[in-house]
């Protein structure tokens, strides 16, 4: 079990293209579910943020935000 003080850190030797990265996370809506969790944690910390998730064809799939200006 991971405690509340856990931190995720890492590196990629070669960053994949946007399309390749989307394909990696495509299964079972993983990217959307993961992003919702990230957004929730950022919001709980009071951090203003906006996360956009796009399909491999460039279609906006999710727009997650907290305290983001409406006119953005």
C-alpha cells in the first residue's frame, strides 16, 4: 500500500510522439482515469491547473481543471 507521502518520479530516455504516447495509454481509458486522479490531487492541494486529453486523431476527450479562468 502506498502512503500519503509517496512521490512518483522518473525519466524517459526517448520521449514518444503524442500519438505513440496516446496508444500506450489507450487501453481501458487508462489515461483519462489517471488524469482524473492527478487533477483531483492537484485540486486537493489547492493548485490551479488544466489538463487536456486528446485522442490519437486530435479530438479533445477530456478537459480537467481546477480554479481555471473561464475566459481561457
